[in-house]
């Protein structure tokens, strides 16, 4: 199952939220980061993989296109996208005061 959405979060914020959701203390499944780059993170589970990618949306300024997929755990993808829509991610410091 693959699902896609857009968000106002930056791509790096989306990937941070994905790591928090899938590997944090309240994660539903035991997962670990298998591979990651500046545009994706892949999580391994006992019997599956979950991949989240985040890239700037070329059709909408300031938006990020998010794609999440899994072969077995479609529920996790839906739960993540719901979590993402309510995620509060602290803004990155730009070094100014």
C-alpha cells in the first residue's frame, strides 16, 4: 500500500517525525532504521518494511510531498499520515536571536 499527501512541514521535519513515530517509545511495532538519506527513511520490521519519502512539492511553494508505503502493514501508513497532520515539530534554529 502506498499513500501520498502534502504538508507544510519541511522534508527534514517529515523524516524526523517519521523516525519519532516508528521508532519512538509509543511505536506500535518494533522497527529500526534500515536506510536513510536526505529524502527518505526506510524502516525494517519483523516481516516487512515501511518507507517514507519527503521532497519539496514542485507544484506548491512551501509544501512538501510525502509518500509512505508498506507491503504488509497498511494500517501503519495511515496512522503515520494521521500523526503527521497533527505533529508538532520544533522549528529549526536559524542562528539568529
